């Protein structure tokens, strides 16, 4: 006959502790679990947590993520890939012109780099922190630190050169 326990974590215990049909168990505690079993359960939970992929924040490959003062530091600190951030404004003509190029780069560099944008009118503190005096202004970050900058509505080859240079260092 199958073993049955009056413990809510029976299935978890069954699969992770390797219990087999017909084995006896020394189950004691609040749920009838022994101290050894409880420690094993804790170890298994910790192992599962460690094996989960890390929380990557708002990042998705191939898209441009909108960041603000609340999300900026946390988002950039969570990734190992380069992050190219477009500092822009609604009223900026060159910003509007370069937007399709930036979005195409996000798709083309999917899996190798992340792309974000920051509205300088709504996030003036961030713009000041990174020395954004004119827009469009693109700052490349590695591990949360600025490593390169492109100012103005430049051609796609300039973006590709900067991105490829830093991707090669990974």
C-alpha cells in the first residue's frame, strides 16, 4: 500500500527526499516531521531557490524599456549585459527621428544587450546625474556603470560600433 502522511508537504517530500512506496519514515514535528526531515526540506527549498533564474527586473530581449528615477538603479544593477539608455523628451525632433533606429537596434541586438529610455523632462535628477546636457543622449552602462556615450541623432553604424565594442568585452 502507498504511504500517506498527514503533512501538507507530502508530495514535496515524496519527490525531493526520495521516499519510495513501502518505506517507513520517522515523521515528527508540528506536521509530524522529524528534525532531520525538516532540515532536508529546508535544504531542498534553498537549493530550488538558488537554481531559479535571477529576477531580471523589467528587461525583455528585443524591446525598449521605459525607466524612471524609482526603477533606474535597480534595473541596471541586475544585469550583466550592456544597457543602452536613450535620454529623450517628447518635444525633441531629433529624438523622434532616432526612435525607430533605436527600436530596431533593440531587436537586432536581442540577447546581447538591453535597451531603455528615460524621459528627461520627467526624470531631471537622472539626466543631471549622468551629465545629459543635450538630447538625444545615449549612455551605455555595464554592470550599472556608465562606460560610453553617444550624443545626437547619429547613424546606426555608430551605435553598432559602440555596442559591439562593449559586447566583445563580456
